[in-house]
C-alpha cells in the first residue's frame, strides 16, 4: 500500500523527537524543514505539499494533546542518581535463583539489589563493592557477563504515567539526542530506573532535568 504525502511526512515526524520539540516551540522554519525531509528521505512530492503536511501535523489536535500530556507527566519529576553499579548476567532460571537466594541468609539484607528476570536467565544489578559476594552464588559457567562502571538514575514521574503513551519513548529519545546509550532500563510505574555508563551520568542527568523544566 502506497502512503499518502501526509502519511509519509507524519510517520517521519512521529519518529523524530528533535523535530517534534522544535515544532511544539514554533522555532523551526517550515520551508527549511520540508527541504531537509525531501533530501534525507528522498520524498517524491512537491515542496509545497510537504510543507502542507508538516503544518497539518503541527496543528493536529492529537499531536498537541499528546505533547501536553507528556509534559505534564514530567512536571516536577524527582530524579536521583547512584554510582558504582554493576550488572551481573547469569544463565540460570529465575526459579533456580530463587531457590538458592532464599537459602542464602547472608544476602537477605541487600536492599539496593535489583533483579531482572528473563526467559532463560536473570540479571542482578548490585553495588560494585558487593559484586564478588554475589558472584559466589554461581559457578563460572553460569555467569554470562559482567558490566561495570554504570550509574543508576531513578526518575519518578507523575502517577498518570501508566495511562499515558509515549513516556518511555520520550525518556529514551531525550537520552538518545544527547548521544547516551541506555544499558539497562527497569520500569515500575511511576518510577523508571535507567542505567548508563558513569562517564555519561552528568550529561544524562542534565538531559532529563531539562525535560522536567520544559514542563
């Protein structure tokens, strides 16, 4: 099925947060943006038709409502950070880990530990100084990998986040615009735990603070 001009342009704009933000602020030149889209995406439509599609996108009530809802979600967001975090990835099943972990009394007070379960294994997100202790729970063959030098950002947003689409995408896009890679992400509405390399923490923190201030 061939997409209409509007559909092509809207699909592009919906995937580009930077352009969306400029449109919302009304700080972008329509003609320049249209020329950019035609060149980058090899659009086979006239300049005027591309400009018209952009204007329809910008004035669309759904776009404005979704943008307003997202900004409200991040208003007064609480952002905290923690350094020296390590991710220990294992091959064992969640059930097997639970059996061993519950029998290991010495590990019951690690309140800062995060557990991420998957189909074929689990990940433990622990403080760096506790890594050796947790490695002792597993054989060498059961440890799939260890990633150190990470920092945790805890972002607690408005409680309506669970009913608002695009929240996770907005967080990820904000960090992507700052050229920051998310190494792990845990969602427990309305809190998001985002793990980035320690060297990127300051830039990541500033990026999310700006998002909060835009609200």
